[in-house]
């Protein structure tokens, strides 16, 4: 005989057990079935290998490439691939070959060594992949799902976005359907097909982890971050949504071992298609350029600029002979909107600017002295890397004397080099300036939205600054211009 309490406990335990048994089935029912998606779309994915000088084919840091030396499973995969080569009927032609050269150098060829992936974007043979997959290649081999192989022509490549366009002489090819990465939502399921470690047409799935990611030295690509397993050999392959549409090109991974760690980055397909069209039409890519040096807006800087929240891109310098120099933009402006796009962080601005063709007009929203101002600006063309680097002269700095500073005039050579005036910080004693990070040798060029050209300007600015006020100061350093926020005692 079971008492009332025992009956309740017995009933509860049975209900719990029943729910526990049903849970896995319910979870499985909620998971997507990728089989039909793969069946309908895998034929548009290709394997890409190259013939190149050994010294030219190297993995780039953070990119899935052929180098497996740092991978814990590298030896296993290397032996596996060697065994595949030996068993292949074309192993004599595809094995490593040494060709004697008149200059005494040896050139290694490895036709069968898979470097990456790609996908067909038109039935007449155009293929998209990564620039780093084909960079330095003497010959590019594209292999289709049915094992047909073609020597591809390199139509064009763009290192800044890591996109390359290939063309093979074939017709009636199964082209991938192109979707919109802008419609992706964080948490949405996505799927990748590629050739990791040479395993052709491998399928991996995951979710979108974030959108609009900016990576070091990749300022003009708002990457899609996923946790899809991407490894060396996946480079250049497509990222699909559940509708079977390509929404990105798998380009980079973050890894300490050379293998997958849950941080994969894909180029948005809209950007890749636009770049591909430019490469096909002009052989080069035109990107918009403002000509400003920007920095993040901290909470302290936001307070000094009378902003309710910290967001936007703070202009710390305007480069000479740039579109910004010919516009209404000023140092100290915080860009919060560009062409209708919201600028949340400083890294949000370059991709928005880069999407505008040179010569086009764009609308810029800035916060200036606590007020929102909107105006139009004509966008220029992004210079080459060397030309751009040469224009980034040492940067300006801001500071005040109630802050525990002693300053001195700058000489004519420094003034000419900076292209502006300012005062040099000679001594930094204990006080707000030291707390804010101002250093000896900094050149102060702006204090609380007031430009500092000489000692007189500096002294006047000190008289105008109220005790307890939160102000921003612009300083020039060898690394570039930077705004610092401090509170006057």
C-alpha cells in the first residue's frame, strides 16, 4: 500500500522519467535536416589545387591554408594524403617533382596538393574563391564534383578583401544560388562545404555567432563569424543558409593550433559578388575613401563630447589632400552614421565607406559639440597601401595646464611635418593629465574642441576650462593621433 506522499513521489518520478525519455526525441525533431540542402547544392562546390614554387605557397596567419606543421593531427593527415597520392592512378604525374633550372634553383610542384575550395557562380564557368588560395600560383586546377578537372584562368584577385575570380572553359555547370548575408540573424543555422585537409566535399554545420566583425588588417570586410568547423582546405568554399543560398565565402579562422576552434570568418556574399564584378569588368577594385584617422569612443570621451552613450568613430586626424580635407568634417567630430548605416564602433565605418564607389556622394552624420550635424561629402578612391602609409604622419595630442603639465612651442620642422600647430609636453606631474595617459613628448593640438596652435592658445584654453569639467584632448604621437579624456581638478 502506497501512502499519499509516496504516491506523489512515485507519480512525479515517473513523469520526470517520461519527460527525460521524450526530451532527446524532441530535441532531434527541432534540429534541421541538412541532407536535402547538401544534395541540391554540393555540385556547385569545387576543389582547387595549384602548381607553385614551394616558397610561394605558405599559409597566412589566421587563414585556413595547406601548412599543417602546427596542427596536432598534421602528421596523421600528411601520411593520409601521401597514401592517397601513392594509390592514385596519376601518382607519377601528381607526385612532387624537381625540375632543374639554369639558375641552380629547384622548383617544387605539387599538383595534387589541395589548397582550398571554391564555388561556381555562373553556368559558363566563373568560380569564386579566396585570393590567398591562388596567390603565387603558376597553374590553378579546378576539380568538379564528378572528378572532371580544368586548368583555370585567373580573371582577377583582390588581396584587401581576399577574393579571387577564376574562369574554366566549361558550359552548363551547376551554379550556386546567391543569397543575402544582410538577412542573416545571429543564432541562425549555416552550413559549409569544402575540402578540409584534402577531404573533398566535406560538410560541416553551425550557427552565426556574430555579424560585421572587423579583424586586424582587414578593415574593409565586415566578416560573418560562425562556429562552423572550418579547417585548412575550406578556404574559398561557400557558406550556405538553410534555403541553400550562398551567404558568404569561408576565409579565415582564429586558431592557436592551426585547426578549428569555433571561430570562423566568412566574407559577406554581397561584397564578394560586387568585387567579382569589378574584377571581371576592370581587373581592379575601386573602394571609397574618406581620408580620416579614427579611434573608438570611450565612455569618458563620450561624456566629454556631451554624448549620452559611447558609440561612433572619433576623428583624430584628417589627412591632407583627402576627401575629408575638402569637406566640412573636423577633427573632434564623432561619425555616428554613414549613408544611412549606423556607426556603432570605429570598426563599423571603413566597410561602409568602402562600399561607395570613388566619385560618389555620401551622407555623413556627426556629433559636433553635443549637436548632431548632417552633410554630404564626395568620396575619393582608396590609395594603395604604400601611398596610404606615407600619408599617415605622426599624430596630434590634446592637454591642459590645470592638468599638471608644462609645455613648450614646437619647432618649424615639427610644425611642417604635422601640417598643423600645437605645443609639446615637456613635463607631466601628478594630476589629471598623468592619470589620462599623457606623456612627455606628446604634441597637444586640441583641447575641449579648441585647436591649439601655440603657447598663447594653450594658455587661453586653460583659462576657459572649468574645474570639474570632463574634456577631451588630442595628442600627436609617433603611432598616430589619439584622443584622451580627463577630468579637470
